C-alpha cells in the first residue's frame, strides 16, 4: 500500500522518469522556463531561462511552439507541475517538470560534464 501511494504521488506530481525520446534531449537544448513570479526570477534563476509566470502561460503559448523540449521549473516543482499540465493540454510536448532552480542547475552541470 505504501509503495502504491508513493508511486501515485510521483505520477501525480509529474516526476516520473522521462521517456526514451526525452532522455536524448539535454536540458541545455531545451527551452528553459521559470514559472515563478518576476520578483522571484530577479533573485536568481537558471542561466538561459526565460520567465513566464504560471498565471500567464496561456497568453504565451506561441513561445512554446516548435521547441524540441520544454523544461518548466519553479521554487518547489508544484507550479511547474501545473504549467506542465496546461502546456500538455494545449498540445505542447514534450514538457518536463524540472522541479526547482537548484535541481535544474545540477542537471545542466551534470549533462555538461558528461
């Protein structure tokens, strides 16, 4: 039962393992989108990321078109989860919930050293 709850939580938050197609695309090749507020973004983000706050995602759909992969992230991964859901429902794929700023930075650094 405990495993099932954990598995359900992982799927709910969108942190499941990426598909094979997504694994071939590095974060450096992705459209990096910080969905936090502009004030949060000003305090530091991921190099090369753009700030499109969660509440404005629908008004910026054209910016997501024709991207190899989109990585959305925020402070904890919760707003990124909602952003991923909105983008997927609008036909934007693949979208990865990168979680938070430190996690995306670690992923970029790890992929750059590989």
